[in-house]
C-alpha cells in the first residue's frame, strides 16, 4: 500500500485503487474501485477518476443515492401533502415509465442527456400529454432533492418537452342532446339521471358517483358539489386499482349548482325508492363510475348515438351555457374551473359567435 493514496496490494496479487464518488444516504462516503496488475497502472487509472468525481460533486452534488431510493423517500415525504389520487398517479407513473429506465443511476450522475434519452424512449410509446405529466412528476421529485441539498440543481430543468396537441371534445348537437335527454328521462330505476345531471349541471362522473342526498337542497333547488368517488391505481403491488371517496380536487371544484324543476322532480321521484345516503348506490356504497358509464352507454345505444363518451355530456352543458348567455365567469364557476382562462381555452369554439358579433359591432362603429 502507498500511504495516503488509497492504493492497496490485494491477497490475490492485484492492485486495488479506491476513490470517493460521493455520500450515501447515511452520510458516509461511497467509494468506487479499480484494479490493475501493478501499482503504477492503478495510479494512472485512479487520478482522472478522482478528478472526475471531485468535479462531479462540486457541480452536481454529493448524493450517490440511486434515483429509485430517492423516489421512494420522496413519495413518503409528499404523501400527506397531496390527495390519494395524486399520490397514486405519482407512484404508478414512476414505477411504470421512469424507474425501468433510470432507477439505478445515482442522483449526482443524472444529467440533461439522461433526461433526453428518457424523453426519446417515452416518445416511442406515449402521447405528448402523458409525457408532459411524467416530466412534471420527475421535476417535482428532483426539485425536492435539490431543496434538501442532495443535488445542486435539477438536471432536467432545461429539458424541452414538446407541447401536447389539444384534442377538442365535441359537444352534442341540440338534436343529439334532446334524443339523449328523452331516453334518459324514461329509464327505469333512475339509471338515466346521472346522464341528465351531467347534461344539466356539468358535474363530472366522479362527482355524480359521490353525490349524497344531503348535498341536494330541494327547497332552494341547489346541489353542493364537494366530493368525488373514483377508481385509482393502487400503491400496493397485489392490487391493481382501488376506489376512493375524497374531497373535490381543487377549491374551485367545490361549488353550488342550481338545478331545473324537471331534474328536481326526477330526483325526488328517485329518492322515494333510494336506500342509504348516496343518490346512486350499490349495497349502501356509492355507485362506482364505471357502472354509471355502463348505464350511460345503454342509453346512448337506445338514442342511436355513436362515438360519444360520458365526459362529452359535461362539455355539452358548458357549450349550451356559453351559447345561451356568454357569461364566462358564471360558466367557469358552474364547471368548477380554477380560472375563467381555463374555460376560454377549453370552450373556445363556443365563443366564436360572440367574436363575430364583436367584429360586426366594431365595423358598424367605424362606418
């Protein structure tokens, strides 16, 4: 052994060199090792590695914790900060799309090129919108690592993610809506009421599934929306999904919606045969969204409407409101949007008529 150089002669006759790669989770130094037939050979190999890792620690940070180990720690840290559905989404996307690619890479060895390679792989299998969500999660995870001093900077912060093409959701025409409402209002056992609620209140399917009788004030004809019931990916390996009843996803989602007299009467009639606290229930529990979807498709088929999904009913509600009134702030509040800009961006086509009117009025003013 040469003193102070971390070069040793092993029992098998080889020479071994040791160099610090960074710090483990417990704060101890993590070493890398190289081997050679002679002291000189090892010394020649060791010098550039020491310089490389010394520079790496100065520039990127000292943590050699693998990304997988840190991601587990991060999920544990944020579990009380986010909703169960959000935590489940984090876990699912990390496990399915991210960890298979970068789980064994130490935090201080992640680079912009690592991010570019990951992006390239994901682009072969996923839509742009999904990729954007995945990298949002990745950035949250790495920004927390930076905040805790594990790395000096988020290596993916400068990665350019192609913007997702916004797919337009088609609203039902008035003729289609009338067909749907006619069939739904005559369905037995109240199976058509969820579709009517979506068409006349803009409620999401999870909000309809979570609706309780205590949420409906029949004196004022108002529905309070404050909860959602949804099926999410399970965090435990032996379960694929689980159902959760939780608060609405944002403060804006908590809202009050007026209902029509016709819808009120249908609900009152349905309540006479209802058992339990939930408006739509199975054995005392909320009716899960995919069962509501099943009944919706039965109605759709009877109305002879093709290629229509449940969320289009909410979109149709918003479009009809904008066509009838054009009051963006009121429609935004009814939908539970976080901002009026979100409403404008989502339902831009419904506002085209208003824009035509603005141009016509401006032209008349000029002439």
